[in-house]
């Protein structure tokens, strides 16, 4: 198949893709609240005459084209935004206070609709599913989609996901075989002592000092206990306790996150956090409660063969010099849930462009995407699907 034609078709509908992206950008919605977003997705699918299932995973949409026979490939986009006040220099800024598409999920949704538009005009030798999923940002929408059968009937043999990536320039893509994104867990640690007058510390049990010792001890898990050739992160990100100069507080609340490239690694980190918090707390007379508040993400594992395939497709479209073998990233992604069930590959697509001020990281209030990259995302989706169905 001539992949140049797919690239041209995508460029031809660039304005259509960009318009959708900007509309979504102006009205960002947080996890499981993507009502306006899924309405727009359904409206576009209706216009294209594509059938879909709704709702799935509360606020998601599962579209499908093809003859139902033969192989089945899935393409996935996430739709949710983040609780961030937008500070980006764009004229289609978020119109919702405190919410922003700061991870590019507006682009993902628009690129996938672009792919649906192009594929709907083609003869499909098999089935292509389009997963418009909610709640990637901590809500495990991907897990819900799989639980509600998105990868069944017909069974998906391969799934692809794209993520805009400001760390590489527009026109390039990247990924890797094996673990690409980390297994992640959040943690809430409560250190409970006995409050009282700061002038009489001997009548209190000081949770502030105990907290400092716990935080210090937790940092030895990576530096002293983890194989230096393995990847692990223990980050403490919030410490809240007390409010006066002369009062020892009753308790201190600590927040943080754990990361590993394997599920065993993550489980081991949690086990050691539990042990250290319990023992160091006890040594300091405090009771310590550790809670992992749900939605630990497994690692996103790229099937090596599927990445080789995606790499080959991308190389023939944009040249080998623009296809990067990337190191793993310790960020998390709920695309992981799909790769636990079927062969998949998560690919990042460059949207970095210093000339346009597209230099900020995802999750940054000034995050800005070079929209010239969007047709390539659409073309990749289309080509991954068509080429998979040829095999
Ligand atoms: Ni994201």
C-alpha cells in the first residue's frame, strides 16, 4: 500500500482535525466527566456514518468499521483533561477555570477521529475498532474499557496508542520494545502522634520529627536496596502538618508516588514502604497508616514484534532518521491495561517546536502542541490499521 497517499489524505483533512482539537481544548473535562467531549465524538462519528457503542466505561465511546470477518485491530485515544489552570500562549485557551488539556488528550481524540474519517472511506479487510476512552489521568479508564469488553467481539489482535510528545521535534516519533512506561502507585502516609505545647515536647509524641525520619528512611529503598541497574522511584511530594509556631500537631499527612518498570518491582516498593513506615513510626512512638489510594497502573509493555512492525510502517512514511528508539519513561499510562490483554504498542509523536514556543512538558500550565504534527498522528493510526489487516 502506498503510505504516501495516506499521508496526503491526512494533510488534506488537517483543518478538520485541528478544528476538533481546538474545540476540545477550549472545553476540557476531567475524568469520567467527558460528556461534552463524547458528544462531539459521537456527532462526528454520526456524520461519518460510523456505528458505535455508547456509553462504555461510563463516558467512553467504542466505534467500529469493517466487515466483521478477518482480523481485528484497535486504535485508542484518551479524552480527559487535567486540573490545571491554563497559562499557554494560544488563542483557543481553556474556557473552563482550573481545567486544561495539558497532556494533549484533545489531540489524541482529534487524530483518532481523523483516522476514522479516512478509514470510513476505505474497503476494510477485517475490523478496526476505535477506542475513545475516558479517565486516563488516574481513573484507569483503560482498565474499565477492557473490563467492559472493548477488546472482545471480535477479539482485538493488535492495539495501537499514540501520545503527543514535546521532548522530540515535530515530524519524528519514538518508542521501544518491552516496558516503555512505568508501573505507578500513589501513596498517602498518615503519621499520628500526640499533640501539645511545643515548650513541653516530653509530654507529646512529635509526628513532625517522626515524619522527617520516615521520609529520610524511605529514600534508602532506591539508593541502598534496589539493584542499580533496575529502575525505581520513591518521591515524597507533599508534607502537611501543624499550623502554629508553638504547637506540636497531632498528626502529619505525607503524599508521594512509587514507580518501577515491573509489577514485582512496584509491589516490592510498597512492601518496603509499609515496613519502614511501621517500624520507624513505632521507634518514634507514632502510629503510621499507609494507604495506596487505588488505581495503581501496571507497566506499559510494548510487544517487541508489534513495535518492529510500527517502526517499519513509520520508517517508510517519514524515514528511519525520524524514528527513535527511546529509553523507558517513569511516567505511567493506562494503555498498560490493553497491553496486558493483547499485543500492543504505544508510540509517542513529536510536537516539540521551539520556534512556536512548543517547549513545555506535558502537565505544564504552558504546555503547547505544534499542530503541524497532528496529520502525522492520523496517518500513523490509519497505516498501522491498514497494514495490520494485510498481515
Ligand atoms: Ni497523557
